[in-house]
């Protein structure tokens, strides 16, 4: 699709909330909140895609979102979903992590999530900031993905590990 969050935020690492305010993102945050409920619960995937786009998520062609996908709730423009990818029900694509901020006043970490072409995110999975899901990869149900997923692999578990490698025709070639 040719769009990458890394075009906006070159390199990966720690970003502060003030960095985003300085970039004039407040209006985008309001739009993101207004369209949250229809993006979660509209009765057709195409509608959910439209509302996630209106929120600022970068979405390619023929992408499917199932119900209640939490996609970059604070900074949706940090999330990129490429053509024909599928994100299934209850999955969470996290573009920020404020655990250290709330627990002991540390920094909030921000980072892009990229779901590449034809990949599949299984039900109730969590994708952490700064993670790319490779082309045609599968994330097993209920996984927590904290590292990049190579293309043509199946990953699963908490934290997610490679379970299988696949060729481009989806035939299993290795366990
Ligand atoms: C990951 C997945 C594709 C694997 O399917 P598969 O290729 O047919 O592989 P298998 O079912 O033979 O499982 C292979 C191994 O992975 C394990 N496994 C399967 N799903 C797992 C999961 N979610 N987490 C951890 N391990 C899992 C199996 O127990 C098996 O382990 P073993 O080799 O020790 O017996 C499938 O389990 C899955 O999660 N699909 C996504 C379903 C989904 O979210 N659908 C959305 C609604 S359409």
C-alpha cells in the first residue's frame, strides 16, 4: 500500500505525549473518540473499516475488522493495516504504553504498529507498540505479540513465539 508509520516517526523508541501535542494532534484525538463506538460495533466489516479510517487509522484495500477491535485508541494514525489483512474480534493494537508513567512517573512509550499484507490477527490478541506483523503471517488466538513477526509464519502464546513457517501458498514447510 506504500504507507508506513515510520514515514511519520522515523526510527523506533520512546516518544513523549508533549511531542504529539506539539504536532497539533488534539483535533485528530477528538475525531478518534467520536468514531470509536461505530468503529467497534457497526454491523458490517466495511462500515467498521470506514469508521476506523475516519478515526485516523491507515487502512489498505479489502481489510477486514471484526467486532470490538481496539486499534490505537489514543493515536490511531500510528497504526497501519495493509491490503487484505484481517483483524479479528476483541484484538488490541496498542500504539502507546503508559504502564511506567502510572506506576512510578516514568515515560509513556509510543510506537507504530504495522500489520502487513494478507496477515491475520487471531481473536483476543494484543499487539504491542513498535511491532510489525509480516506479510501473510498468522497470529494465533489469544497471543501477546511483543516482537516483530516474520512474514509467512504462525506465531502464538504469551509472549508470542514462532510456531510454524509457511510458504507463500500457505503450505506448512517447517514446525
Ligand atoms: C494458530 C492456528 C492458525 C494454528 O492452527 P493450525 O495451523 O491448524 O495448527 P494446530 O491446530 O495443529 O496447532 C499447532 C500447535 O499450536 C498450538 N496452538 C494452536 N493455537 C494456539 C494458540 N492460540 N496459542 C498457543 N498455542 C496454540 C496447538 O496446541 C498445537 O500444539 P502442538 O503442536 O504442541 O500440539 C489456530 O490455532 C488459530 O489460532 N487460528 C486463529 C483462529 C481465530 O482467531 N479465528 C478468528 C475467527 S475467524
